[in-house]
């Protein structure tokens, strides 16, 4: 990566900007003062770790002010637990989501890429270790980019190689990006008190349960890869029945983590959908119960800030907030890749991989060309429950 690319533009939060942007305009619409609005903006800017993540995946230059026009694509990378990097061990991306904003910014789309998608990963040198390039699971891109590094450098290079991989696969150049720590959303829900959403299938937790005395305990033991769960005697697993629920912080995170076939009938596709649903539900709850509360707002901004590291593509907070002023959480459409159906193969030396279908590639081209609405008109079953 060139010194010029690393030095380009100051960073400001994107995912938070979307959340905070809604709050800013709620303040304005409800008669809030300009001073109050500026306080919210400054708090949001300072709360989030800002970092160059996209590197050479983008070619934009520094901008002091931008009129945010046209379609935008934001790459969101989820990590179940933030890596400590103490042993410089590579970390694989657990969730990969493209947030597509159409030209009019009225109806955002969330598209999850299966973590096991079999793709071409380009050659890459992070300064510590080089990767020659080749075919592998898409979540390995983050690992190959971060090998031999720790801390911010590991995150930046892992994210950059993943962005370059997605660019090679789809032709989509992300306009901004964020690393999201899903465990951090537990603190966000703590501030809100709860998060309410529709559970679209019966889910049995393999991670959280309780003993007869009420003590929290793990109901299933798994192998080192997190597979092959075995029941722990005397521990009753959490069970989330299909229907409307208001989750506690622990329950919300637990529900969104499940992907084992014992827990979900559709495994990783179910987890993709549930993570999309949780993000949307948290946003709705934040707008409803957080941004309108003077007592909750400062804590909410801080909690959201701790969940992510962001590269905003050089667009200021005020510009993004204005561009997203008409966007509401209820407008978000969540989309299934491969129509939520498994299309797996076994590859020697790699294991089971997911092959992206021709129709999925058409979806990704629709994202690139800003024609997602037309794609969904022809493929309405690809819209996920939310």
C-alpha cells in the first residue's frame, strides 16, 4: 500500500453515522436546537475508532466536503469476538455484509455473503507475510491479509484483502467500510434495555443455558472447530420459539450467533438472516428508545462506538447524515444469497465450501449496477424475513 494511500483523508464513522443520522434529524424535527445537534455529531465522531481499512481497494482522494449522490456500497465485516492479536494469529471474518444504498438513498439493502463462499483471493503482501493468491473460502481473505500482524495493522490489512477479494468477485468497489464486533452489541442493548424482533423459526441455543439452580451454563460442548455439539447433562438450553420476542442483551447476542444444524434448520444461512434482523431491530430500537432519550443518548453513542472500527471513505458526518435523512430502519430490505439454499462442494485441502449460484452472481451485478429493485421484482423469494 502506498504512503499516499495510507495518508489519505481523515476518517469518520459510517455505520454509526447511519444510526446517529436518524437521531440527529429526530432532534431537528422535534425542535431540537442546533447546539444540541452539534453535540450529538461531535459525540458520535469521537466515539468510534476511525482507521484506514480499504487501502488500495479504493482510489478516492481527500475531500473536505461532499454532496453525497448516487448509489453507495458499504462493506460491513462482523467478528464474533474482537481478536486480541496477542499471538499474531490470523482471524477469519465471521460475517460479510454489503449495505447497498440506491441512488435515491431511500431503501437500503443488506446482502450477506456466505462465509464459506469459494472465491478467487488476489495475491497480497502485508509487509510481514505475502499471500500468492488462489481459490479459498472468502472468510480466509481477512486471515491471509492479517497474518503476522497485530492490532490496527492486522485489522487494516485483513479488511483490505477482503475488500479486494469482493472487488475481484463482483467488480464492486466499496465506498466505505466497518468492522463490527457483534459481542459489542450486547452493551448497546444494555443501554436500550431490550431489543424487540420477530423470531422466524424455532431456535435452540448451543451456547447459553441454565442449570436447575438458575446459574448460566453452556448447554453443549463442541470440538475445537466449534462443531459436533454434545449435550451437557443438567443444563437446559435457551429456546427461542417462533414469534415476537423482546430479548435481553444476552439473549439477543445468543440468538444471532447460532448456526449449528442442531440450533437452526438452515444453519449459516439462518445465522446470516438473524444477524441482519438483529442489526435492523437494534437500529429501530435505538431510534425509538435511544435517540429520543437525553439520559440514554450519550451512553448509546459510546456503546455503538465501541462495537466498530470504521473507514468512511472521506465523506463528512454532516454530509452522510443529510444524505440519509429520509432513510428509516423499516425501509431496510434484507436479501438471501443463493436464495438461502445450500450449494456446497468438498474441495481437497479446504473442506466444504459454498458455491455462489449464477443467480447470486446476477444479484451482485445488480448491486454493482444499482438495479437491486429490478432483481427482486424478478426474484421476490430472495427477500428474507425481517
